[in-house]
C-alpha cells in the first residue's frame, strides 16, 4: 500500500528537540521517526518502526543462516534464576525490580542467560541434543544512570540476544566463530564503519569476548588499535607487566618536601632541593602516585547490605587512573571517590603524602609494623588484617626506583625500590592509556578512537550452566556441564548509529537496505494532473514491489516545504512530479549525492527501479 | 529453510503439565509451543512463535486495510499521564508499578490510551489532521489476581491496541464501524466460533462498547442471547425497570419469625405460621433479600489511602447477587465481603433480618429516625448522613409488596410496599441472570453461554482527551475536544483460543492459516533412501514457498514416535515417506479428518500443494 503523507501520522519539526545533542538523534526526532516517552524510553512512530523492522530482518536473516532458532522469552521474569547466578545483586541499580501483588520479587530482563539456560536444562539431556543456538529479538530493560543520545542508550531497548550450548570448548569456539562471521555480515549490511575489538567481560563472567564497535566520535566507548591489527576496548587493554630492572640507586631516604600535595609541586621541589646526582631532572614519571578509591561491593551472603572496601592504586605520577578501566576491573563492585570522611576513618593516611609504607607493604625504613601494632587500629577496625589493598600498575617494574609519599605530611621518600623496599598485593589494569603508548601486541604504538558498542560476542563457558545445573550426558554416559556462549546485537541502537552515520546538514540519508521506503514521490505543484500522474506512478511502483511514500499533501503545503521534508526524512531516491510533467518529464533525485536528472514519465518506473537496484 | 526435527529446539511431552487444566493449554505445552516462565508469564518456543507471528500478521493486515498506521509505544511508562486520567489508582493491584533509580514512579502499560492521546496532542492541531487510526502490537502487562489457562489470561501478553481520533461522534461511529468490520474479518480468519456482544465499559469510561467473545465452555465470561439477535456480556445486561403495580395489600405488619436467618427457613415459617389470606403459598420470590457488601474505592484526593463504603442491595429472595455484574457496576471500586467486624461497627444491622427500615428509607412503621438519633450513632460515625446506600434490583416494581427483615432478630415485616412503605437510593444491575429469563430486548427468553474475550471495541468519547487536553481547531477556528475510540485484540490469547477450539484427544489440529507449517514430512523408516527422498521432497516444497517441517530424526526414534509427535504438533497435512517408497508411493494424511491416501512420489509436491490450497 502506498503511504500517503496527507494521512501519515507524522509532523516534521523545524527546530531541534531541546534534549538532543547528537545530530542523528536530533534528525530522528525532527523527521518523526521516534519520540521520547520518558528518559531513555522512546516511541517508534510509523516511519521509525519501518526502519526498525528492516534492521530486525537483517539480524534475523543472518542468525537463521547460522542455524539460530528464534523464540521469545518474557521480559518480566522471576527473581530466583537471577539470584542463583548473583546477577540479581551484581546488576545493582541497573536492574528494574518489581514486586507483584503477591509480593513475589520480579525483574525486567536485562539479558536472558538464566532463562535460556533453564529452558535447555528442562528440555535437553544428552550430548546428542547439542550443539544448539537459540535467539530472540525483544525488549530489554536496564535502568541506566545516564540514558543518552536517544535510542543509542535507552532504558527500554530491543536487543537480539542469542545463546549457544555445546558439550566442549571446541564446540563453543565453533559457535563463537559462526556468530562472529554472522555479525560481520550484519554490520556490513547496516553499512556503517565498525571495528572488532577485544572486550572486557564485565559482570558477565566468562572468558573470550569481542565487541563490534561502530566507529563514532560521539561514542561512549574508547578503543585502541595498532598497525598490526590489534584492537581492544580500552577497558580490555592488557598492558604487559614490565620486565624487572636494576635501579642502581642507593638506599631509600626520606626528605622534607613541605607543601607538595600534588605531583607538580613535588617535581618542582625535587628539582629545586633534591637534584639527582647524575643531573637528570626529575619528572612526574619518576614519582609513584598512590590513588585511593572506595569500592562498593554488591550484597552477598555475608554482607546483605553490600560492603565498602578502600583500594589503593599505584601509578606513575604522569598518569591518571582511568575510571572506566578501573570499573571494568573491579565489577560488579562500583567505584566511589575516597572522601574526607573516609580519610577521617583512616588517620594513618596522610592525604597527598601516601606511600607504600602506610599501605602496609613497605620496608622497615618507612614502616614499623610493631610500632603501629602498639598504637593499635582506629576504633572498630581490625589492623593490620584490614589493611588497605594496594595494587600496582603493570608499567612499574620490579627493581625500579621511585619518589613517593613517606606517609607524613610534607615528607617524601626518594629511591624507594619496588621489590627491595616495598611490595604490593598485585597488579591492576587501571591506568589511562594514551595515544602513542607502545602497543600490548608488541608492534608499534596505539592510536585511540571512540565507538558505540553494537554487538558483543562472548564465550561464557560454564559459569551459568554451573550455577543453574545445566548438565547433559556425554558419549560415555557421564554428566558434564554444558558450555555456553552469549551474543548480542543492539537493534534499536543500530537505528541510532545508522542515523548518526548517515545524514547531512538538512536531514537523514538512509542506506537503501534500511530506508523506510525505496522512493519518495513528491507532487510539486497544485495542478490536478500532477496528483493523478504521481498517484499513477506510485501505484505502478508498488505493483512492482517498490515501497513508496507519496507526498500528496494539497492545500497550503508548498513544493518547498515538501522538498525540505523529503530531504529531512531521507529516503534515498526522490521522484518529483512537477511542472516538467507538461513536457512529459519527471525528475529523479539522489538524496545522498544530490544529483538530479529528468526522465520521460513513461520511463520513470524503470528508472526508479534501476536506481534502487531492483531486478526482474 | 526446511525446519528439521533433528535439530529443532523441541521436546514433546507424553504427560500433561501439572498446572494446566484446559485441553488446549495442555497440548500447547506438551507439543512444545509454550513454556511457563512464571505464573501467567510464558515463553514462546520456536513452534509457538511461528503461530504467534501468523496471528499477528492476520491482525496487522486487517488493521492496515482500514487505514490503521502501526507504531510502537514503550511498555515501561511514566506515571503522570495515568495519574491525569485516574487510571494510576483505578487499576489498583492490576497495575505493575516500578520505582526507578531516580525514584520516579513508572508502570508497565496495561493499555495505552494516555500515551496515544498525548502523542496526537503533540503532533496534531487541526480538524484537517483527522480522522486518524493508529495501532500497535506489543507486550501489555496486568498483574492479574488469577492468571489462568496458560496464554488465555496472562500477566504479560501481546495485544493489538488501536485508537481512533475524530472531530465528532459521526467520525467516531465511522471508525468504530470500520473496526467492527475489521474484527469480523480477523476472527473469521482465525476460524473459531465467536459472538459479538454488548459490553460493559468497565474502568475505561466511555459509552458504546462491544466485545468479541470466542464461544467456549471454559471461557471466563458469561454472555446471554435471545432469538432476536440480542447478545450481551452478562455484566452488560440491562434489565428494564419493572412497570409499577398495585399491590392490593393492607398495611405492613411486623411478625415474629424466630430462627429465620435464611430465605429457606423464612419461607417455611411464613407458610406454617403466616399463611396468605388468598391461600397462595409463600415462595422465596415473595421475599426481599437485602445483601450487604463492602466497596473498596481507590485513592482519590480526599482519600489518599482509598476508602471503604458499605452498600446494601435489595434483590428478590430467589436470586443471588452476581459478583461479576456487581463488580462491573461499581468499578473502579472493588467488592469485598461484609464481614463480622463490619457488622460489629454497624450495630443497627440485625444480621439475617435486615430490612429497608434500618437502611434508612422505610416508613415510620419500621423506623423511627428520632429514636435512633437519640440513641446516637456509633463512635466515629456520622448518622444519618453516613447511612448505608441502598440500591434495588430493577425487577422490583413500584407498588409491589414484600416480606423482608424488620431489623430485629427474629422479626420480619409482611406486606411492605415499595414506594408506599420504603424507598431506595436507586437501582443496580447486579442480580444473577438465569437461563430462561425474559430478554431485555423484549423478544423471547435468554440463553446463557460462556466465552473468552478476544476483542473489544469501544467508543471512549472525550474522557481521555479531556483529561489530557487533546483539542484541535474545528472548521470555524474554535478549539474542540477530540473524541476517541479504543479497540483491542488479544493476540497471544488468540493462539490459546485457537488451540482450545482445534484439537482432538491426541493433539492439536491447526487451521491452515495459523499453522506453524504447511506440511509435516515424516521419514518413517531407517533406510538411507527414505531420508534422501524426504529431503528432496522437502526441498522441492520449500522452493515452491511451502513451509515444511521435516522429521529427519534418525537413531532410536521409531516411526510410531514420529507419528505421535506429528499428531501432537498438529500441522494440517502430514506427508509420510515410508516403506511405500520402494513401490514409488508416499502417503498424504489429513490431520483433521485422518484421511490417508497414497500418491506417486513424482506427484507428491503437486498433491501437497493442492491440499494446502497453493496456487500457481
């Protein structure tokens, strides 16, 4: 059926919506594709729903091509399976929780690992039943702290989530590779630039994991890549632990460094008052900065209200701790700032002068455990059992010498050697990554860019199957735990990304494969004969399977308004029936290139079909 | 793509699920169409999803045929619009309510009148924009007190809801009629028996309203019909008020009737001790039974916690109050039993002997207001302003004489005449309706039957548009309130109803138009050549657009098991490739009739296509 602008539920807007920042988001609202219903929650208007369905169809076709079977789980789910896997608490405030009229606790599903796992457990019993890949395309819910950018990060959104079930790692690898190939096909069909990066596994558990990021300067994710093909989400970058070195310095010595609570003031004072013997100037990179944060762990059996843990992170003074990298490392715990009240309850911490000593792993020179034991711990704290966990950046080699806090206001210690004078509880991948850093791949240096996570493929392994007891009999009649993969595509988000990637200053420019229509027929003028001819062309096109939107608005709607709307809406081909009709010609315009050409009316249908690549 | 049983995510069950009562529900679970995820919440397995999509397509096609435009509102909605129309409270416990991380109150949409109304308000301004019909097909949520019968009454379910917007009643009537016609087409295509009945408008407000009920002995709704074509949901039956009569009895007189708290004991004692002068025996129909219930009204501005109101209903002693009819009349208030504690706080009520006197509207004979005022009202109650509301059944004519309670234990009053000796506050349509009752249409008598509500069409009028301020300019440039209609089809429920209506003792028997597949090809035997031939036939059929499920299970799955599964699954045509193949024949079986016939292999594709009505 030809869609007619005269009755289409659509009002284009000349002004940008107040709450939109990204150009694609603004245009999706202005052109009448989506409407905000609540923060992070959108209505899909008729035009938008058409694009969404095309995106869904592409995803469905590629999932079915790798043998995926579609089903549909509910969005409203019981709590118990999510409790069994800890996600009920691990998801924290991101989970929409509901209490029903019978006081049963329920949730709106963020993803469905648990439900798929239980369904397979219920129905399958043998290795012969596997492999299996099942998927759904359905509303997901996450109570995002910062919903943003329209449909790019919503609180209700459509996701294709699929899950693979295999008897062993080889099977899982095969399912994973099949999904990887399918995702490449899907994102190629969407027609935006993307990159496949190593991913952090986050709260999902499991091991191998890659993300498909749409490359976009407005993306929320940062990724790195080098010349060798290595690419990783910044959260997943693994900086190798630096090889040990020989510091070649004398014993550590504490020096007065008054009023040096910052790295900058410290370096200035070191160069002024404590120049190095070899004449090299001190830089921030010579200092060890010990950053304190507060982890908020989710509830567990021992801590029904959750619990808070201070954490100290040692990084070279010329680097910051990267909040997202840190969050990824400590998830499901959340990271909060270490506040004045926290310092108050840890009087051993001299703010601005914190060193490994007070963190409990220094040498006698800077820490005397006996002495501190005599002093005793602050009220209500055990000590030293409750000593603050101290993790070092991997770039700090064994044997390297540092200037760092001496745990007294106005004092630093110089030539403190890692391994000789202090140790830590381990390493943490939390320091910022910079453009030009050596690549962890060992080849060249890193470049940084931004992207939007569009897909995620994930070897979950046995985490969920173990928690929920999904086992099958193997060839020898022994029960073995099934190994799972989980794979997601952001379907509503894809519409947002395609819009961000396909527009110009006057409107959207849809790639053909997801455009709401194939051709936008514009009646440019008032003559009855124009309407008749346009109607006729639209009907002929529809009869050939071409999807047509016809701007048949009469009355006061000028050709100028119609052209503006056509450019805003962004159907790839525009067919103008205007004053040329008197000479037997109509105009075909390419929305993307702006090219126009006149064709005889009688050739218009064939010309449009050639334009859109229709065959037969 | 041919669906293969060897890899299909399906396990048929030989046993009925413990929680299923209706045969269709049992079979949908046993045949692997749906799975229960939580009470009233179902997963659609691959087979079920295929049927569901076909049902959706039928509904979508008919909605588009009447000019309906599809869009998709979110399921998770803000509270405010629902507060503006009072549905936030009127829906009571049926609404799933959520508090998000920012303490905003939200809900899962039960229907979307408010959201559609606001969208139109935002986008449209003039009568020229109307008429408009927009619809969606999407998950709805209702926290039913008694979810039942699988997908027949779920708490998460798919509904097609459409809304019409018009400038006047004539437009609304046209949209209503168009929907009525579309629904007739939809339900005809579903292929179950249904009836269109007058409906009660319930909590929705508005006026004209009809329901499409699938006729089913297991339905939750009761409806009536007569020979003239009149049909109504029992909740919507309007019994005409009986014409006044002349009782021709003397003054009312109170008599001792000890130990007669029930109608039965009363009638016995009347006949024994107080025979009528004319010799006619007393029957229950001569008595006036005054039934007390407690209404629980939802919160409003004056009563933020809601409020409770006692209500007395006077019905002839041979009828009960019908709970559903009463609930429909008093909605959004809910009905609770009048309990001992309620009697305790109303000491004026003599349980078993309650009459119109104490209800405040009797003559001096049975009630002395002055006397009661001296006694004073119970603590905390105003009196007589807080007198209990008393409503009479319409079958009780003015002028009729009754035996009823005298408001003292062991006493009744005889010859109490309605209008002469007592009055009520009004009428209520709450008495039970019985088979054989005279029809309110004036023609013949009523028959009763049961059904499942499958569709509801509703002239909402201006209720929502007024509450939310949806006005447009009319032809004269004056703002007028838009008039709305709302129209629903239970989509997931339709699958359940079709299953209830289409099965036999061994399995489901799908109507072709919603069957998950067109043909079920069964390999009945172990020979490799059977598999090759079946594969080939399946591929040929698929190439012709026929949807095929192929039972290619090898190993220990016997032909008997395969036949059982095919009958359970219920695809209308079964093609058996078995031992006849050696003689060049295969068997075509009609699932519904059980008829079988052999056809040469070479003719099988054509024969199957003829069977399923394929053309070209």
